[in-house]
C-alpha cells in the first residue's frame, strides 16, 4: 500500500517498503533540486544511457527520472543512492561544488 503525507505543503510518496520515491519540490530547495537534476542528466548522458535504462537500473520510473532531471521532483536518500549506483558515481562527487 502506498502512503502519502502532507508536511508543510510538501507531499511525500512512500513505497510499501518505506523508501520515498517522489517528493514535491519545496520552494526553498528548488534551486538545489534543479542543479542536482542537471548533474544527474549530465552524468547519464556521459554514459550514453537513456532515462528508461537509468530508471530500470535504479528501480525508479522513467517519468520520475525526467522529473528529477528537470528539477520538478526531489529525491530521498534511498533513491539517490540507487541513482548514483546506476550512474557509477558517488553521492559526494554528484554534490561536489553545488
């Protein structure tokens, strides 16, 4: 069963195992979400990987990958770890200089 929480007008979607998959972008973190999404996209393209292929590797949907890359969604730590593993990059390297 999916669960949704509303915390200060931010909606968090949680999968049955408790990992969050989608979080509406908070205006206070929108700039960071966009910059991180662009880093993810750049790395994915360096690897000549489609959104669908990256999503499959990371266990997320192509739609969610697109929302992340365009800054329309934030990722939780569990999803970020899976994305970094799929892109063969550390979380530290992904965030370096942001």
